């Protein structure tokens, strides 16, 4: 990482890493956006339920 990115907030570093990862896989933009929507919803549910955001288990409301 360059010096500016080294000093960036964690969420910016993560965003850059995710962009690079997704671009390496050469996926269709719409596919990526739909997948990111699912990821965002899952992490929001985990947050709202007080769950572990690092768990590999999807959030459940039941």
C-alpha cells in the first residue's frame, strides 16, 4: 500500500482491498452489486442482533 492508504481509516483500506479482489475475478458489475447488497444486509442483521460480525454463519432473525 502507498503511504496515503497506509494512513487511511480501516473502512477505506477494506474497500480498496474488496475492489481489488472483485476486479481480479472479472465479475459482471451487476453480479457484484447484487452480492454486495446481500453482504451488507447480512452484516446489518448481525449488528442489529448483537451477533458476531466476523462469523461465517449468516444472520438469522428466528
